[in-house]
């Protein structure tokens, strides 16, 4: 694909914008519909576009499949970690207000934390699935 200069230039412009939009959705999800799941899918879609233009081997050098699998599990650990922290602080599972002295601030921190875990997991699982299907041999 070296001869597709226009596609590469457009991709180089669009990918950072897609990632920034995914981060916006991730951290604005507390205030409006959206959050972790949508941000994870948007990030993964940007990475799929990158791999379609530059090749699967280049994409797997940027984020190796082993790293994607690790991040899928790590996102779940983040989610569960916030839940266990609320239990250890005397609340119920995912009762965010016990995380900080101010109830509102605790709920904000808790929601941002679990949405981060969801976003990391969804993006990593989507990339893992893409790698699995894109790497299959053509019959």
C-alpha cells in the first residue's frame, strides 16, 4: 500500500482525531450518554483503520496481541478494584460515595474509574477479536 499516499496522509490526520474523540467520550460519559463501552469501540475502530492502511503486521507491532490480551484483563481488574475499594471503605460493592469524604466527589471518581476499566477492556477485546479474524489464512 505504499502507493496510496492520499490514504496514508488522511489516516495520519484522522487517527489522532479519532483517539481524542474516544478520550472525550470516555471522560465525558459521566455527564452524558456514553462512556467506557463507546470509547473503547471508537478507539478500536481507529486502530482497525490504521491496520487497514498500514498493514496488520505494523498494527501488531504498535499494540502486540499479548498486550491487548493483558489490557483486556487489566480493565476488568480496574473495575473490580473500584468495587472492592468501596467494600473495604465500609460501603457496598460500587457504592462510590465512600471513596472520598465528599459524596459527590466520591461518586465522580468511582464512575470515572469503572468507566475507564470498561473502556480499556472493550478496546482490548475488540482489538483481540480483530487480530484473530484479520490474521486468519485466506482459504
